[in-house]
C-alpha cells in the first residue's frame, strides 16, 4: 500500500519534481506523514536546513520547495513529532516520516544543569547566564514577599506566609511555579526555598530545560501561575528538546532529540507573564489579573499576525546573534536573526529608555502657565508599566522662572503610591504629575496589596501599546519673562511604601536600587522641556493693589521647592504614623 501511494504521489507531482541534469537549483516535492500510522501531517514545516526556502504542508501533508540547492538537507517538523530529514534527492518525490514524541504523564520531568547544554550551545549558555531568568530562584524580593527571609529587613510589611488570608489553607502559594520551576514541575505543592538553599532548583532558576521541555501551552487558559499543570504540559519520560528553528534533526542518543514547538516564540511567555489572583483560594485563578503582560501583547497590534507591526515576544526581547554554531551541534550558517540572544532583556536601561516618548505643549492664559503633557507608549508591545503590579512610572511636571519654581494651581497630582514625604528624598505624592500603575485592593478595601490578596482593581492607569495619555497642568505666573518647563517619566521597581517597609536598598538581584537615588529616585525613561516667553496681563484700571507682589510677600507666597520639601516632610511624618503594612 505504501508503494502504491508513492507511485500515485510521484505521478501527480512528476512535472513539478523534474530536475535538470547538473542543475544547481531544483524543485523538491513530497509529503510528510506520521511514521506510526502513515496518516498525512498538515501544517508541518518543511525547510532547507540552515536557510531558505521553507514552506508548510497542505491538508494532505504535501509540500513543494522551490530553488533547493544541490547537496541541501531538507527537514520536516511538526508539533508532537521528532524532526526527520533527507538530502535533496536526484529525482522523484520525497516522503518524510515523523515519529511521535512519547509522553508518560506519570513520569517526572528530568532537568540537567545548564552547563550540560554548553557542549553544543556554548554561546547561548554564556549569554543566558547573565539573564535575570537564570537567577530567578535567588530573587531576594520574591523571598521577602513570600517568607520574609530574602534580606535583613524582609519581615517588614507584608509577608505571605505570615499575613495572607490564604496562608493557612495554601501555605506554599505558587511563587515556586515561576521562580523555582524545576521544583514546581514535579511537585505543584512545593513551597519557595530561600536564597542560598543548596537545592538545584534555587541555583538554576528558569533553566534551559524549563522552557525547552514545554510540550504545550493551553492558550485558552493562560492565567494559571507558572508551570501549573492546568495550562502547561511538560515533556515527561523522554529526552525531547523543543525549539522553533524547524530543521534540527540532529539526534544525540540518550541526551537530546529535537521537536518543533512554535509556541516558544510568544505563548510560552504566558506561563510566567500572565497570571490572575485567586480570591476564592480554590485554585480557579479567576480574580484580578496580577501579571498581564501576555494578554496585553495579544490585544495589541504587535500580537496580531495580520498587522504590519506584528512582533513576537522573542522578536523584541531577544536580540539577533551572528554567532557560528550558536544553536546547533553541527556547523550551520544561519540567516541573521534565526539565532537569538537568550539574555531576555526587559527592564534594562535600554528597554526602559525606548519604551515611552514625551511631548509638551505650553501656553500662557491670563496669569497662568498651562502645560499639556502627552506620554506615549512607543516602544513596548504591552502596557507600561507591565509585569509585577508594584512596578510604577511617575510623570513629574515642573515650571520655574528666574526666581525659582512657580506655584502649582492645577488639580492633576501624583497619587499616594508615589510616596508621602519629602520630595527631596524621592517622595513625590502630591506633586504635579501622575502615577501609572495597577493598584489592587483586598476584601477590606485596603490598597495597595500584594496580588495574592487582591479581590478587585482599584485603579489601572497604565499606558497600553501605542496609546497616549494626556494630562494638563497650570502654574501661577508671577512676573513677565521666560518660564522653563520640564517633565520627566521615572520608572520605579516598587511602590515607595513597600521599599520602605522592607528597607530595600538593592533590587532583587543585588544591584543598587535606583528608586532611592537622586536626582530622579528611579530610572529616567524619558524627559521633555520647553521655554515660554510669558507676559502678565495689565492690572485692571483703578486697582491700587499689586497682585503678584502682594502674593510674594504675604501669606499666599508661591510654594517653592523648599516649602514643598517642608510640607512633604510634615505629611511624611504623619503618614508614617498611620501607614499600614502594604505590599503589591
């Protein structure tokens, strides 16, 4: 029967498969089938190994490759199957039979030390070892919020195991699902281990095989945490290694055999970058979104395959590498961009500084200087800020003349999450500007709270991909002359109250915390400035007062930086006395 099928295929495709003697380029046709059943495999990728051309099979498993060079190796891959390849034939159609990847749901997931991958992937492993993912298991902030044992001040503020309404029934939470996934993959009840614990799961973090053994992501259920078995299927009982290149038929017996998994470009990110709270504590994860980066991307033009802006998560967060033998055990000259960095940068300076753009419109109206600030998400394929909900961006707007800051008379101000206290120490609540963040509250109405306690979203004032947020400000003009206006967008890794509660001076990976450092008390993402030549309107006829002058000398004197600082210090003292332990 197999011979008959090949004969029929050869006859139907013979005109397409003819090869001119001595031709350097030729057309190759054939079909891809299941090696066990013989059934055709639709939508299998077929390509010349290490380059072009490439194509996909039709519903009958048939394919056609144009302009295949002499000596080329043609490889086919499909989801759920190992790759198979063949050298370009001299004539006739090709049948590529793919073996199904075995799966034993009762077997454990086998993990190796990352160094085991270095023999064939030395450049990628060296790159990856500098990534935050490689050190996720040792993140001190996560340890502080979970068990209070990451830093010396970790027991301050909210600690999940001590303070959560869910701690008695579910003491482990799911922190390990993303931060120590090698532990969680084989035991979904595993609790987070503290930094410094000798377990390999702590040292490995999100290791190579955590991602490259994900057989399937249920894209209809993305909001379960980490490697939760309700949404993530891990390879078990096999040495399969999944990837996206579509042509890796190299097989190292007992160590590695490759399979095609296109979800690794974006959908796999949903495992740890798309989570919802679980207010019921019953494992439904249907509460407020606690980390929504994946669905934010999916809702944007970047996540729309038909859009000219379409871009995968890997395409943005992994720079292309031009490194020989970076991804294969055999030397292949791949097109630039096929092999990509495994550093997976996110909130690094370069990414932060290209995420937003800021523009100002300024004018004078009567005795006021008016400012319109437009903050646009021009460089991120998701909301800004995204990720862990205690991250925030603060927009500050300032105006001054030759004598100093002008009195602010507008209504738009930074909310309390910007920090209540002295502006000279980075407490920006009440200043002209706006805080962009998700603020969760619990069943008692307290906010902000750690997402594990969230029952509803009090505010979500972030900026979606390609969206612009417009805010308006007004300052009192005290004299005719030149006015300088400046605006800054500042990124903070945590609400200031949380950093204070935990006495954090470093970020979760031991680097100095920019949130505490002058002059911006956070990372400066973007800024804009403008100059306005303003003139006070003439005083009304017959009026004997000197409106501006009297304000400068009397009780309505403009509120300068020193006055703001003193007021902030006073508010901060009162706020510290009444501050509840909060987290985000």
